[in-house]
């Protein structure tokens, strides 16, 4: 069976597909979020060193990883749009930015609330924290740069350049705890394994999956509005079901 | 189960509920904004269409 993979590169067909996909990501996200909270608070034991405070990890680590991952996906889409001039890829980049920025903020916020009881400071100018703050500024820069340019195609290209250059920061965040002597601890979960209790791992991975699915659902929902706004002069927009009233 | 003790989180209540509370708030506000944005865009499209029909 021949499948035309490029069919969904057209905003008109992707609009419908995205609409169908949203609930398939949103509901599992909501269920996994509740399961993750349950395991994180009622199954995972109290930590020997950090007592109950460590439970912030179940939000902090997934949000931090996703803030970096979403940035790379965003930069990848933006680069595709820049190179192949595909409108939909640029729209996906625009759609991912606010969610990425919120995850970067959640990472910094939960980090501050964890740092205060453990390190005695809300904030330190440590390599990990500083590079994550720069990530938040890169997201905000991308959003405001695009918002300041009226012509969407020019906004796409300008944003893409910023996103691509800024992606250098992601490996810096990731390796900062190895390259520099940071107050922030090293990675708890490595490819070689982890010292975490099994139920702590389950809670963290469940929350990670929940936030990942949430990010996909909300970006698909947001990109539908972006598609409609940008394609409003196309014939297909006047023919969608939502316009039949 | 002792719920009061649970919420106290051995003295870390503000830090833990501050983390989870703000995260939940951010997610809920984002959902509301995205849903609202969609309504506004569709409304604008209908207004433009109706204006064109009148012409």
C-alpha cells in the first residue's frame, strides 16, 4: 500500500489530522499525570537524606529534560522550514515555543523551591542554573522576535536563525554538571543505570511520559489556530466543519 | 492515614506544594489560553466570511 507521507505536510490536511490526534495524547497525559502523582506521593518512600523535599524531583527533572528536548524539536522544525520552505514546519516551531518556555520556567521555579531547603539559596549563578535561564530567554526571544515581525514568512526565517544558533546552549545545559564544578548535582539517571529506588523511578518516568504527551497535545491544539490564522485566505478554511455555522 | 501529617510533608509543605501547585496552575492556564485562542480565531474567521457575504 502506498502511503503519501507528504500529504500531511500540507497545512490543510494536517489541520484535520491534528484535531483527531489531540484527544489521543491529552487523555493518556491526564491519566499518567494522576498515576505519576499517586506513585510519587503514596508509593515512593521518604528519602534518607532529603526527607520529603526530594519529591519535587518528579516535576523538576521531567520538566527540565522536556524544556531542552522541546527546544531541539522546535529548532529542528524551524530549520526544516528555513531549508525546504515548508510552511507547516515553521508553524510547528511557533507552536512549540510557548510550551517549551513554560517547561523551562517550571524547571527554574521548582529548582528554586528545591534549592532553598537543600542548599539554603533560591538561586545561585551555577553553570546548570544559568544555562537553563538562558534557555528560557532563548524561548522568550524566539517568541517576541516572531511576534515583532508582521510578515509570517519573514518571522519564520528570523526565528529559525535564532532557534538554530541558540541550540548550542542545549548541550551546554546537559553537560554543565560534568564540565564545571556545579552546586547542582550530576545526573541521577544515566545510561549505565541509576541508584534510585524503583518506585521513585516509576514515578519520575510516569510524570515524564505525562508531560511529554501533554506537550504534544497542547502543541497540536495550538498549531491548529496558527494554521487557520495563516491560511485564512485559502478556500479550504472556509469549508471546514467549524465554519458551517 | 494521617492527612494533616501528609500535607505537612515533614516541614517541606511550602516547597513541595509550591512546586506542584504552580506547575498545575501553569498547565491549566495554558490549556485555557489555547482553547480561548481557538475560539477567537474561529470567531474572527466567521466575521470575515459574513462581511464578505454582505458585500
